[in-house]
C-alpha cells in the first residue's frame, strides 16, 4: 500500500477518521423557502409564469412580452429561487397551488 504521509503534514493528518464514511447518507439540500410560502412574485414574473404554464418557450414568451429569451430565462431562474423549486415542474405546481392558473375541466 502506498504511503500517503507528507513531510509537510503532521503524522495522521490524512487519516480516514477525518473523511466521511462511504455509507453515510448525503444531507438534503436546504433551500431558503418552501413551495407553500408566498414569495411575493412581481406582476411581470406572474405574467411569465402564466405563459410557462401554457407551454410557451422562452423565445415565444419573449416575443409576446417584448423581452429577450435570456431575460425570460432570468425571470424563470429568479422565480425558482424565490419559490424554492428545482425545475419548471415546480413552477407549474406553485402556479396551480396558488391560483396563478386554473385547470379547466374537460368539456363534455
């Protein structure tokens, strides 16, 4: 076995007791806000969110709201940070739970 000691480190500085166990479970990531809290989205963010929920692309949303696609992406990222979600599905769930959009029952 290879000797990992170094003349610049004190004896035992690289011992396995300072390393996490291989079987240790990773700690869940903590986000600043749960999805259920009201993050006070701006009117413009709510407009973008409503269009996201209608399956428009960043380019299409930008075209409708006179924004660049990159600005739309920034709105999306900012909303995800405020809400505490990880992806677009989280944004849509937030919109449904907080009545930003409504599901219409199928027509008979």
